[in-house]
């Protein structure tokens, strides 16, 4: 813009005014947009801020009205109290066991199946793919009860197995996602490897897997978070308190007399933090993954 | 595929290759083939069967024909309330969610500073475990002392009962549903970024204003994303369970106003052990989901515009 005004000195005045008008319009637009986005952001942040603020309140501060936003002094002792009030670390251990096992199972099974659907040219793979996507339409409520009965007959109810084993058999959503991703790799790569005499397993492990790391990372993150947050699964299958996950355990801050809100919020913060941190450090993977699920095959 | 050749040995190899591919294809898909059978096909058929029985999981199921279905549609007040609550929730929250997610994404898409920060903030609530979310909201919306009362008391409105009275409980839950639209915002953003700039430029040349551009370019191109959001939201809303369950301890307090369909189903199956009845409920849900989704799919021909095809 500066060069323009240099080259056309007689029009300098006019173009300078024109530029600044555009600038004004742009800035106004920017300001208006921020004026809308900031209150919205505040509303979205509110639950967190409130969680944090309550977790630092001492008991008498909880039901004070108007509500205290910034507890002074912050009652840090709520945190150590919270993790000893219930068997927090035990529940944490249980949740981690389930989450890691399930994630590993999904990565293994879904990548194998997606490989079959995307990298091996066989008749019937399209039918299987359509069938796979169709199961996404099925509400979990339909399979819930018979599955429970199956596990009951196996004697698995009350333990971790019903929460882990199914994940070693694939899941439509991740198969779908990985299949889309696998299909972006040129077929020539596989064909060349086949001509070289590599077995399909070899191709899977050495050629394809290294290329799809971002997609695998997405699946891993999504599944881990899903297991971390899962409430219904543990609710149905875990009866022994020693096997509770964090989602179930957090209920114990409530008794029939009311809830220990400050402890409950402290525990909630602790439960939420890992997931939030994961997101912060792996934002790109997240957004990529969401975009992948939104793209129609 | 390998180029054509008339060599006999080559042809044998090619047939052999196809069979090999089929074997490998099936082999690699084995986990899912088993998974489909054990965790999807069998349970679906089994629950269909159970839905026609009276079954309490201890004694063998007793065939009763359509009695479950008749009961839940004509005699069971709980189920009728549950249907109403769930439909209300879906019908009210989904259009609002689409509107807000789309609007926020639009604003985020304008090249303003801090896009990443905003995006993160809007997405965060979707990460919070539902248990924590439910607890925070109970506390926020405590009648009298909850933070949510503050802005209303500035306006002189007192005694808001929020989640403790039937009239407000459902709208409050709708409000809560709007907190977790972060994922959809990101989806819309991704879609918005795919809109070819030349369309906007052409519109600018033609002198189109902001709203004109919005209605005639942006929205039509984004209809596939809106469609996806609509379908997934419907499915999600119809299955809404954890948050209202945690909030009310599975009771649908107050006065059944937060009794959602899945909570009713859960209660029937895992608290009253009416497994046959619960299976019937599940199938009604399934059929309803299919019908509604089918209608939306059909209607999509009228309003969804796939820009990929015309290039």
C-alpha cells in the first residue's frame, strides 16, 4: 500500500482515505465479533472456573450468597482431603487399567479391520463396510441387555472384562475413521510390496502402519478419553467398590445429607485435568480427528 | 490390477491372487467379523426376541406376544412421560445447537486474532467427564445460592427453581446441552474453511452484502455439515442418559420431568428387572431413530447441496 501511494502521488490523498476507511470497517468488524465471542467464551468457561473456584472454598463459603467467585484464602487443603476422603487413587488405577487396555485393543483390532477394508482388494469388502457403518445407527440400548446377560452367563459381571474385551473386537466408528485414512495411501505402495513378495501382514506392519500414525493417534486419544469418562459401562458392570472407576467413585462425595461440594469439585478438577491437558498438547490431532469423522466417505 | 496377459501360468496366478486376497481380507477382518456377530448381530436378534417375552433374567423368558409394546404405549405413564421429555429435549435443543454452533463458527472463521484460544475454550466442555459436568451444573443451578441465579436477581427475578421444579427442569437441561456444542463448532469451522474464496469474491463484485452472502453461499455449501450435525444430534438426543441420570439419581425428579427415555429403559431393565419390557423399549427407540433419521435423509434431497459433484 505504501508503494501505491508513492507511485501515484496525485491520488495519494484519495487512496489513503480509502485505505483507512477499509481499515475502520475491518476493525469495527473485528471488535463486534470479539464482542460476541468473548461473552460466549466466558459462558463456556464458566463451569470450569466454577469448578476450580468451588474446589478452593472452605465449607462455610460454599452456600454463601451472593456466591464467592474468588475464595480468599484459597483452601488448598481440599485437594489432599478429597483424594483421601474416597479411595481416589484406587479408582484412578482402575480407570487407567480399563482405559489403556481398551485403547490398545481398539488400536490393534480396528487397524487390522480397516486394513482389510481399505488395502486388500477383495470381493465383499464393500458390503462389510456398509454393514459396519449401519451398526452406527443402532442405539446401544438395543444390545445393552442381551450383552449384559451374555456376560452374566460367562460370570464376568462385576469385573473389568466386560469393559475391556469388546474393544479387542473392533468398533465401527474407529474402523470407519481408519478406513478413510488408509484409503488415502496410494495402492501402488501395497502392490509394489506384494510384487516384492511381502506377506500381507508384513505390508500392514512395515508399510502402512508407519504412514497412518496421525490417524492412530486420533483413535487412541478418542478412545482413551471415552473410557476415562465412561459412566454407563462401569455403572452396569462394576458392583464391587474396589473396582470402581473415577466416574463411579465421585458419587461417594454425596451422602444422604448432601454433598461435600468443595471436595467433590476438587475431585472433579482432578478428573478433568488430564483430559484437558491431553487436548492442549494434542490439539491438532483432535481437530484432525473430528474433521475426519465429519467427512462423508 | 496387473496388466492383461495371455500366459497360462500368469492367469493361474491371477485367480490364485484373488482368492488369496479374499482369504487375507477375511483374515484381517476377523476381529470385527467376530465382534459383529457376538456384540451386534446376536444381541440385536436376542433383544428382539426378549421384547416379546416376560423375562426377569433369573427365570426363563415367557412368550407374551405384543403385550410389552401395548403396555408401554397405552398404559405406562412413565414411558409416555419419557417419550415426551426426550422429544421435547430433541426438538428444542437441536435447532438451538445448530444455530449457535454455526454462528460461533462463522464468527471464528473471520480472520480474527485468538482463533485458537476461542476454539479451545469452546471445545473444552465436551471433554469434561459427564459426572463432573453434572455435578458442576447441579451446583451452578442450585435454587437460591447457585451462581446462575445471580444475573436474574440483578433483574429482580427471584425464586427460580431450576432443576427442582418440573417446568424449569427441562429447559435447564436444554441450556446444558448447548454447552457441549464445541465439537460441532469445530466441524462447522472445518467446513467453512472449505468454501472456495472465489465464490465470495464473485459475490463481492456483484455487490452482495453480508447477509446475502451468508444465505446464498455459505449456508448452502455447508448444508452437508448441517445435515451431519442434525442426524448425529438426533441420535444423541434420543439416547441422552448419563447427565440427567446422575443429576436425579435415576428418578426423573421432579415429577418425572427429567425422566428421559434411556433412564426409563435402564430402570426397567436393571432396577425392576423387566428385561423383556426393557428390550421392547429399546426396539421402539431403534425403530423411532430409524424412522426419524430416514425422514431426515429423505428430506435432505430438498435442502442439502453437495458442492463436490459440480466441479
